[in-house]
C-alpha cells in the first residue's frame, strides 16, 4: 500500500480545507481556555470580596443588611415567650 501524503490543497466533500478547520478549532480552544481562566479569576475575586465583606460585618457584630433590636419587646413572638407572666402559686 502506498502511503498517501497530506495535500495542503486537498478539500473534503464540503469544500473545506482540513488544515484551515484544524487551525480554527485550535484558535477556538485557545480562546475558550483564556476566557475560562479569566472567568475563574473574576469569580475568585468576587468570592474574596464577599468573604471580606462578611468578615467585616461579623467583626462589627451585625448581620449583613439586618438591624438588630436593642432588646426584645413584648410585641414580637420571642419577647412574648421570654417575658410572659409567670403564674403565682
């Protein structure tokens, strides 16, 4: 059997050059790798910023976006439970 050499100018059945297709796939793969790495960096930066914000709020003693009442009142359910009248025996 005679080994067939790769002809640079050979086209496939659809009229596409296999070398050009391979180069396009390689370029697309390199772009995918670049953007995936960039997305991972951006996500890591976002997580670091969120963690820093969470630690800052924990250090201040408050939950993020939630105001803590000074004391439970008799109007909320926990206040009614904690401060209910005790029966006198």
